[in-house]
C-alpha cells in the first residue's frame, strides 16, 4: 500500500467522520437557543451515514469522550479507525491489517461535514424519537443553506439531514446508542503499531511478525 492509498483512506475516513462533527462541536456563548453541541458523557453510537453523491448509506461506529474533546470512528469491519483529538488538533488514521498509523494536523483545522457551531442559527422545531431515544428537533441555518437535526438533551445528535458549514449535503441517523465509559486507550494507536509519515511507504504484509518498530 502506498502513501496514495493512505490519502484515499484519509478521505474515506473523514467522510465517515461527518457523524462526529455535529456531536463534537463545542458550544460557545450565544444569546439564542441552541442544542447542546457536545455529549455530556461517554457514549458509543452506531450511525447510518450517507454523504452527498454516495448511492447507499454506510455504517460508522463512533465513540465519544464526554464533552466531545476526542472521538473515534470505526468501520463495521474494523479494518481502519480515525481518531480526532480536538485539543491537540490532530487526526490519526489507523490501518489495522497493516498495523500502521499516521497522524497529522489538518491544514484548516478539525472541520468535518455537518459540524455545527455558534455562527449558525438554530430554531426549535418540536420533539422526536430516534433509535428509541427522545430528542429535540432543530432547524439550522448557515450561509450555505439549511439542515435539520434531532439532538438529545445531553448532546448526542441522533439524526441530521441537510447542508453543512461547507455547503455539502448529506444525512445521518443513529441506529444504536450505548452510554458507558470509553477507555482512553481507544483514542491512541496501539503501542506495537508502526507510525508512518508522508515520506514512508506502508510495509506490505506488516503484522505481528514484522520487525519494524513503532516510531
């Protein structure tokens, strides 16, 4: 696998991270009503996610630390993971088959499709139920258009559809929500994985017998 493949994996992982954006955006001061924009406690959510132009929805498993500072996104087959660290402004991509990972600071910060912030306007729009949980509906208006979302009182986005802060359209819906402690180790690459950089190829067949040491 080449660095080009890593970049493609990054794009796919960040597309899946649309599930994380709305939940992890930290609330800033605002004089208007708005939903809680970060989860109040550790939670794991299985989402159905369908970005714009994707013909079929895909599944993403997202783990959140309380207050939304860190989150981890896994595909159902657990072939790869994406970790977002908001305080450090770092993205870490992990490829489990190759037992390697790469970490970088996004050029424009940790922005994701569907990320909400207090530059947007929020209007309450009733109540709903998604994945067996009650949530409050909101109409969201930004410079690019509108979206709707249903958010629990403790800050978990259960559904969202419309245009995000970057003008991209998509939708997501929680299928299962599980509250409970998420270990800090979930937001770190495994100690025996090798770190790669843009100048390094991913070793073919890397695995438990690989002599490559973590950087």
